[in-house]
C-alpha cells in the first residue's frame, strides 16, 4: 500500500516563506506531484519531481529526495491568495498511468 | 481550452435514488479519470479511461457504481441506490498521453453529492 504523510495545518504571515513537507512510503516510486486546492475548487497542478533535487517555478519550489522518501514544497513571498490546501501525490511504477495516491493535504492559512 | 467541466456542480438526493454525473474533459486529452474526495482528505482514485476503454477500477468502486465513456470524449458516472456514505465531491480529471509518463492531471471543479 501507500503511506503519504503531510501536516494537517500550517499558518504563516504575508511576505514570509513556508515549507510544506511530505513523506511517503511506497513500492516502485515513479514521481511526486504537488497540487493546490482552494476551498470548493479543483486541485491545480503546481509541480512534478521524479529525480532528486530542486525544481523552481517562480515563487514555488519543490524538492525531492528519493532515498529518504521525502519532498517539500517551498512557497516564497507569501500572498493572501496562497491560503489553500496543498496536496502531495505519488505515482508508482507499474500502476495505472494517472493513478495518483494523494496525501490528506496541508491547509495553509496566510495572515496579513 | 475551457478546461475540464463537470455537471452538475451540486446534487442533493435521497438515499436509494440513482444519480448520474457528467464530465467533459479537455478536448485533446485521451485519458479521463474519476476521483472521489471527502472533507479533509485527498482525492481517491475510482476509475480511469484511455479513449473509450475503461482500463482500471478501484476497489472503492462497488457494483453500485458504473462509469462510461462511450465515444472517447465525455464520461458519465452513475451511482445506483445511493447511500449516505456516498456523500462526497466527485472529481473528474483528464490528461494527454506523454511518453515520459509525467503529464499532470487537469481536474474539474467537481460535483458535490449529498445523500440525505
């Protein structure tokens, strides 16, 4: 089975930096996705990592360590609109393409 | 590109009734997925189509659930004899085949089902 763990809630201040961690235990790891989901809306794709290292996209960066089963999403220069749930999702080798295993999500609240 | 659209956005039904949801994927996407999400949880995989072929179904998809994608475009998800435990957000997603197998899923806004 899959075991994906991320904190339930985090808070931060506008303009600050926040790091959301995700740990996973899975067989045949083949990639990790981060999605953002505002309340009542669709999850939207943020980033994808399959090799170790850091992927940077503007204010958002995502890091992966396959040997440690660990990823984080780094959000810089936080804005109020970044308040949302952040979902970590893992894909396995040999599983149906697109069959992602999601964590429970981390609810981030950004305060002014 | 209007994104993935789902209809209806909300559905309230009484226990025992049948409901049907529709999903229209992004037009050039050949893969379509159904996920279910309950409050405070991440989405859970239900089933997956490539073109019109249903290639995998989760154990979560009991025999009361059926999904179709008859022409390889839109899809429907039907729940028969609904139960209160079926109350959830039903999310549809689509993607385009990528030889590197890293094409992200594009989700619709979901259909929120409430069974009373």
